C-alpha cells in the first residue's frame, strides 16, 4: 500500500510534466508562426534544455529564433555545444555557415558550407539530410554538390542513387536539360516508378520540357537499347504531345518486342480516335486485325472500332464521294458476313443502317436492317432502344407517322426515368410539332426542360420558348404551321420543297417574326448540302439583322464552329466565341463557348 501511495504522486507529477511540455510546444509553435520570436525563443530554450540539448527539432527552432532576434553570440554558443556532441552531423556546419551569412561574413559562411560537403561519408540518409538543409536555404547548387559528392562516397551504391533528388533540384533551378537527364537516369534503374515521373511531368513540364525529354529519350534508347522502359516512356511523351502517329509507332514496336496481345496498340488507337485522329486509330486497329488474328481478345472489337473510325473520318471530314461511301458500306457488309447478324453484331447493324439512310440515301434498306434487328432475341436493351429511336426517325423521314410515334412511345415506356426515355419523349414531342399539334408539343417540351441531359434540356427549352412566342404573336397559327412543315421536309432531306415552303412564308407574311428562323433553317439545309459558304452567309445575316432575336446566339455559335472546323479561320472563330461570352452570357452555348475560346486562345 505504501509503495502504491508513493508511485501515484510520481505518476501524477509525470503526467503534469508531459502535459505542460506539450502545451509549451504548441504555444511556442504559435509564437514562431506569428513571428513573435522573443516569446518563442523563451519557450524553445526551456524545451531544448529539458531534453538535454538532444532534441533536433527544438534545437533547430531555438537556433532559428536566436538568428531572427540577431542574438548571434548565443546562437553560436548552442551551435558549438551541438558540434561537440555531434562532430559528424553535416547539417550543423550548414547552420554555422548560415549564422555567418546572416552577419554578412560570406567568406566564413562559404568555408563552413564547404566543410559540410567535405565531411560527406557513407551514410545516404545523412547526405539527404544535408542536401535538404541546403535546399531549405534555397542553396540549390550546394545541395547538388552534396548529392554529387555523396554519389561518389557511398560504398556499394549506384552512381544514380540520388538522381531523383538531383532532378528535382535542377527542375527548381530551371535547368531543363540536366533535369531530364537525371529523371531518365532514375527511371532507368527504377522502372516501377515510371508513373511517379509521368505525374511530375504532367504537373510541371512545359512544352519545351517535353521536347527536351523526347530528344534525350532518342539518345538514351540508342545507348541502352535493352531497357524497355525508355521506349515505353517515349510512347507516353508522344501521347502528351498529341502526336498519336509517333505514339502508335512506339506501341507497335513494344508490342512486337514484348510479344504482347495488342492491348497497348488498341489503347493508343482508342485515344487517337477520341481526339479525331482517325487515320492513326484505323492504322492501329488494322495492325491488330492483321497481326493478331481472330484468336486475339481484341480482334472483333478492333474490327468494329476500325469501321466506326472509317465512318467518322468520312462524315466528319466534309469531303467524300459516293464511291467512298460505297467502299465503307462494303466493309460493313463484309464484317456482317464474317460474324453474322445477331445480338452481338447489333451495334454494327445500327451503324450500317445510319450510313444507308443518312449518307447513301437508301432509306428502305436502312429500315429493313433495323426492322429485322429489333426482332433478334436478347439484344442489349440500350442498343435495342437506340435502334428503335433511329428506326422511328427513318419512318418519320418516309412520312409513316404512326409507326414512328409507336416506336418512340415504346422506348419512352421502357426507359421512363432514363436519358433514352427522355430522348424518345423529346422526339415524340417534336413529331407532334411537325404535325401542327403545337399546344401538346409545347407542354411536353416544358416538362423536358428539367431533363438531366443538358442537350435535351436546352433543345426542349428552345422549342418551348419558340412555340410560345410564335403562338402569342399571331391570331393565326398558319405561319408556324407552314414553318413546322418546312422543318419536317428538312428532316426528310427534301430540301427543294423545304426552300419553297420557307420562301412562301416570307411572301405571304412579310417581315414576320419567323424571318430569322427561316434564315437559320436555310443555313441548316445548306450545311446538309455541304454548301458551307451559303450556310455561313445565312448565319451572318441573322447576326447582323437580328442581334436580339432568339436565333442570334445559335447563329454565332454555329458560325464560330464552322470557321473553326471547316474554314479553318481560327481568329474569326475565337472572336465569335468571345462575342457569345460578352454579349450573350446567358446563352445555353456560353459554357461550351468559353471552353473553345480558351483552347483557341492558348493555341494561337
């Protein structure tokens, strides 16, 4: 019992002591951070001495306070005390040098800095601590000297063991050539750290840095041809620079060298396709098809993606011939002959049907393909729904309204709370608009304004406002009825009758509120006919004559897009995107216009 009575007060005293020490440490930290060095020094001195002068952190903070207070003699005193205890602690010599430098005695400071480097021995951790001490004082050259000396003195160590730290120092100094050289030396011996270097490059490298990296990689690959990490990194550099052709070349070389299954090539091809470099993508997919054969896990998908890219290359390239379209049609049919028509090839059948209807103008063949495909058992529900919507569009193009609305309604019912259902609902509402049932259509468009799809919501908002405005302006719905009939003709690719209908509105109802809408619809017809000069003229007329009209922001955005993608007049495109930002900031195109404006501004 007496022993317990003696121990209890002792433990209590110990707990109080630990608690007081922790409180002093927190308070000292607060004073130090606030620049109240005198108060901080008083506390750090107590903490430092309470640990017998052996706590590195308290020593460093106490020394820092004394230097800030210009109590140099006292600072020198504790430094001498530490050096007696730890004569081989390199960082103390740096502290001594810093003390002299603060007193403007540069020669003595340099002497102590050099002493620190001269004392470097065989301990890698001590070398890193020394270099970090120099780095914290922004003395990058001395930190570099410490690592270079350490690389020579550490026994059984690699000459590149400090390469990563050297690269970081050269990066801070802005010496890109040496930085890249050290990163490559590091990655050569630590290939499993390639993602670390890639992350650093993505975060900090400029275009010039990537150029330097690419240049040095060529040399490094020649000097060390057996190290596969360098060709892999080079391929990655090509991707960062959007040089997909170069990336594909590297991917193929690595695929052959490492006897891979084509996965690397497939991924590069997919990335190139996403960035609309269809030639490189097709090249990659065809490499898999020709070199990996039908047993490859990527064979079927490579064939599918190759067809998609060939199609996009044609239809997005603006310039193509009927012969080009027929060649692509033959490729699709060859694919279906090889793999058959089933639930597995349903997406390809859908693409072929779209090609037939929209570009080859064989609407009956397109309808036949889809009408047959939607009856296949166990087709993916999403693909089936998309096919039904497309087939409904084709029936509408033929004027078979009942078949069209039936299919739209089926998808709407099956995907009530899904984007596909909302899209089908939108198209059914548009069909009602085409048919002249404006009130019902306007009600549906009003509901769809809340769609989770931004595209559907924006289109529904435009249609809702358009119908409401035009019904409110007139005592008769005849002009709007004529206009909706013209839009249906455009949808059905009956361009000449559409022109006649649009012109008749202007004849019968001169200076009508629909004038800007008529011009906009004509621009859409000319775009479909690939007469971009006339399409642009229509849009420019809207911008000039109807700047406050509902179609103004649409016209500006479309004209900007046309100048960017077809006329390649990037300066004009940039100005038009800027016009939306400043003059039509509430437009539904504002967000996309801002993205494109920034991208074009950066490229110019």
